[in-house]
C-alpha cells in the first residue's frame, strides 16, 4: 500500500462527477420542458378502478375504456383512482403517472398524428391487472367543428 | 477452521452450536436452499412468460403469488443470509477475536429465519414484494398477507440483531493492536452495511405495524377510504429498502475486495479509498429513496432533490470499480473460478449502475418505471453484481471451510453460462 | 505524457460536452405544443450514446486488463509482492 500516486483516481472521480452533473442538468432541463402545462390544455378526468379506466371530458362526456382526443390540441389528465393504486400509461406518447386514491396527479400531452394507441395499467392492482387496458383514439381536429 | 469432512461431527452439534463458524455454515446452507427455491419460482415465471397468454400456471393469481414470493425469498432469504454467513465466518477471524461479540444472539438471529421463511412460503402472498397498499389492505386475499407481514417482521428483527452483533464485534472486539484503518475491507463492508441496517430497518418495522393494524381495520394510515395516504407507506418502505440494496451490495463488493487482490497477486490499490467509498455509499444510500416514486405525482422540486441524491451514489461506486481495475493492473492474474466470478461481477456492476443512472434521470424514469427495464436493472444488481460476488466468494471459501477442492472446470462452465444469461436478461 | 492525457479528458468533459449540449438543445424550443416524445426520446438517445461510449471504454479496459495481465501472457512477470510472499 501507499507506493503509488493518487492523482489518476482523483482525475477519474472528477470525470465521473462531471458526467453525473451533465446527466443531472440534461434531465432537469428536459423535465422542466415536459412538465410545463400549456394554459389552454383541456382537462380530462381519468379514473382508474379494478380493472378498467373511465374518462370524463371537460364538456361532461364520459367514456369507459376508450378515449377520443383530437389532433393539435393539448390535453391535461387529472388522474385519480377509486380503489387501489393504478398507473395510467400511454406508452406510445410516454405518458405515465400513478393513479392514487385520494390524490389527483396531473400530466399533459398533445397528440400529433391520427391513430390508435394502447392505454394500460402499469402498477400491480390485483387479479386482472394484466388486462386493464384501454384505447386512445386520436381523431382529425375538424370532425366535430 | 472447520474441516467438516475430515473430522465429521454429528449434525445437531453444528445446528445448535453458537460458535461463529457453525452459525455461519447454517446461514450458508439456509441461503443456498432458498436460492434454489426462489430460482425454481423464477424458472416457472420465465417459462410461463415464454409465450403470451396462460400456458403453465393456471390463473393469474397464482402467477402473482409466485413473483411476490420469488422476490421476497431471494432478497430476504438468499442474499441477506448469504452476507450474514460470510460475515459470521470471517468477521471474527478478520478482527482476530475468538467469536462474535454475542454468540447466543447470533444463533437466535439465525433461528429466526426458518419460522419467517415458513410464514412467507406457507402464506404465498400476492401483493408483490413492495406490498403495495391500499391493494394489500383492502383486497389482498386471505391470511397470506398477514403471514407475509409477520414473516418480514421476524426477518427485520433478525437483521437488526445481526447488525448489532457485527458492529459490536468489529468496534469493540477487534485486536487492540489493530487500528480502524487496518481492518480488512470485507470487515469494513459489514460494519457499514450493519450501520445502514440499524438506521433503515426500524422505519419499515413501524410501517409493518401500521400496515397490519390497517388490515385489521383498526386504523387507516395507508387506507384512503379512512383518510390515510398510501404514499406515506411508499416513503417508509423505500426509506428502508433503498438503503437495503446497499446493504446487499456492500458485502458483495467487500467479497470482491478479498478475491481480486488474492488472484492478481498484488495488494489492494488503495485500502483507504475503499473504506472511504464504503462510508460514502452508506451515507448517500439514504439520500435517494424517493427516486422509486417519481411516478406517484411528486413535485418538480422533490424529484430534482432525489435525482441529485441518487446521482451522488455514482462516484462512490465508481471508486470501487477504479480500485478493482487498479488492483488488477500490473498484476499476474490467475483466472481461477472466484476471480472469474468477481471480474464478471464488476462488468455487470457497471451495466447495472449505468441503467440506474437512466432510471434516476427524471423524464426517462417515466419511460422505464414499472417496466422490464427496471426489472433488468435490478436483476443486474442482485443477480449480476451481488450474486456473482457471493458465488465467487463461495468458491473462494469452499476449500477453506471443507478442506477439499471443487471441480474447477465444472465451475468455470457454470460461470460462463450464468454470465451469458445475464447478458440476455 | 499521462498527465496531459488526463487533463484532456477533464477538459473534454468540462468544455466539449456542454458545448455539444447547446447545439443539441437549440432545437428544443417548442413551436406550438411541445411533443414530449421528442424531448424524452432525444434525452434517451443522447444518454445512451454517452453510456455506450463509457461502457466501451470501461469494458475495453477490463478486457485488455484480463488479456494483458493474465498469468499465461508471454510478458507476464511475477509481481514484486510475490517474492516476499505477502500481499
């Protein structure tokens, strides 16, 4: 022990710390961007319960298992649960947030293209957790207007 | 030194002995039995997941029970007892004392494991090893959940007793001529991980009490229907079980610190930086628990704090890797079985750590959270790093304990198979 | 020689990466609504680039170490500690 210099280790630690600072600041910046909810985002209330999802739009329309949204608008999900913990996940749009009873969590997204995507539960919630799925259907903006 | 095979003793003399080597052997045998039992569950789970839909396991509830018991078994009944086995066997020898500080306490701590294991296995609970309230409070079936609670409670007490024993043995019973800096790194790893256990476990013990009284309907700490908050359980749980991962990994790194210098034919590059990294790891282990909970709706500030706390663990882990590489540098490395396991373990330690950095980076967590990415990250740690260090040490220890040599070629093959499997994971 | 190399490593981390970051980040300003897929996957690919580079360096070092310092290597010499028999 002790017959060697320590500076390679210090440089190495410096490099590791610099890398971690870079990772941290990049991640911080990206999170800041995606967490900024646009002011005109339309609220959709999402409720998870064993073992399906229900949705309520701002105009009072209710849907179960399917969610219809329009291209080019921003939507803000207010997610909660009726019984146990679930996790609301639209994998293709990187939307993921837990549905916790007694708590409202918010996350937003803006669909870009027409299409159908899966909605799933990503927190273990009992017997039929594996099949607690829904469909996100993204429609053209001008179909109702 | 126990040369069991050359001077056989009746089995009950080993079982009911309080000598540290005998208790260590009992820990070792128990942990290996549970490695096979938990591993059998893993095989069943993977066989079922080979194709979508249900083939082997009749219903989803049985499947849920299997992965719950798989996790609980391998963490609490394989990895922890294995670390205790090595600690029991070697800590007194390394600090040059005749036995553990409290031999009877030591034996009691061991004998708490079989009943706890029986509770967990006979109950076969289904709520994942995280126990996930309010599901586990309001709809987890039957006595299984309660048996799991008591099983974990007993294991918690056993861990705390073991930790007290290690700390007292190392600090109070070490040879008077031996300074703290001269204590071997394996013993240091047990000192730091025992300190983590002492700080972390009581939190979970309290959470288990709340959890059980919630299940009885007496209280509603974690039950939103009674005004409770399930997120509080998540905090208490992860405050214990994030540091717990370090409790598992620190002894495994300590074991690699025994193996690598031995087979590189050089002393450890820097003993003091190893000690420093252990102490640093044990401290930062407490700064990162809520990175498990980004997706529960935490505020931006909270997430930032815990991301920094998590990234802070990286330099300390990287110091260990540096130490290993620098020890091997300019050595004359003999690739015997333990060395192969240790080197493989370092490689997997890096991959696991890199995956951990991605999990910690806030926005990426929303893609990896609750997915196979996390399963892969976690298994690279427990199966890759910790089990590789442990199994390597098992081969290192085998001739010492039994006075016989294992079949080198057979073990090399097993190591290569397991390494390639970890790649697939 | 070695110290110059080390210095360059530190400089690379401290100077070049933040500069590259600015170049990358220039495209992040949202027009209309921000697409979270773009932000998150961008971050993911950048981090994977760095992670695989670092991984290649670390595992390359370890493979070279194991190759060069194995006892069957033609240039393997006993370590100074072996003569004393203590390490």
